[in-house]
């Protein structure tokens, strides 16, 4: 099966006074359709930097980022923005919902920005057990419900790639596991590719592959 995302020899440097801080050191990585991958490692190891490069939010110092065999690392800002909107779904630590929009409106707003064929917001919320929250505002939702809305928002434009940055960080263990189970199920059922950065070892049994990053170097451990 073809790779949805492939990183080749990624290096990321930052100036640090008169020195150069090499955050990512010659990293190669891939994830295929229907695969849910996790990246683990200590704080400061480069996990979030790597995920940001995967999502075309940061340009590597050198190396290549391929999404569906297209090099996305050196596209114009305008093209990268369009690519993120239509081909990549993001799930962050905090749900970052817009406080003055109802849940249905949160999803419709993303749909309007995209060029893809709309998915019915109610249908996707039904699958996530949130149909009763269709006309609710974010302030009445629990932490777990907010993260499920964030998952709906990430999947609403039918992206090929889902990137999740510590999606369980603000949840208790039960709610956190439920959120990762939803991501896992959706990835497998819809044949998407997903990469999750996490510190939460309790959910690693739910992923298909595990990669460890330490001192800027990445290796596959499962």
C-alpha cells in the first residue's frame, strides 16, 4: 500500500546565539492508508516540531515531506494553506473551538472554506455520539465532548491525513482512551492515515505502529 505521508532525511536547525541547535537530525518516516501511528518521546525531543513539519506549518532546514507523493515542504504559503484545509486534519491538545459558534456551525464553517464535497455535519456528530449537542455552544460541553467535536472538525473535510498533538493531555484516562479509540476506529473504517504525538503510554495499544524520538532522532519500535 502506498504511503500517504513520507518524510525523507528531515533536518531542522535553529540558531542559538553563536551556535546552531539541531532539533531534528536526519529523520525519515512514513504512514500508509488505514494506519494509525504514534510518536513518543520525552519533552523537548522534537515531537511537536516534527508534527508541525508534517502539517506544512513549518519548513524543514533540509529534506523532503511528501503527501500523496507531492512535495509539500516548499510550496507557497497560499498553496500550503489550501493543502492543510483540504488534505490534512488537525487535532490539538485543546479543542480550540470558537466560543460564539454552535457545534453545527463550527463544522459548517470549515466546510465552507473547503473545496471538497460537504459531509453532513449531523451525520458525523451522530457517529461520535454528539447529535444532542448539534445546537449547543462550546461552554456547555465537557472536556471529552469538546475533543470529540475537534475530531469531527478534523474529519469533516475528508482529509487523507490526520495529525493529533497530545489529544488526551487535558482529559482523564477514561475520556482520553475514548478519544483515541474514536480516532483509531475512524482511521481504520475510512482508510485514512493518522499520526499522533503523545506522552500517554496507556493508549499505545490502540495504534498500529510506534515511533520513538529522542535527541532529535527517530526510530520505529513497533
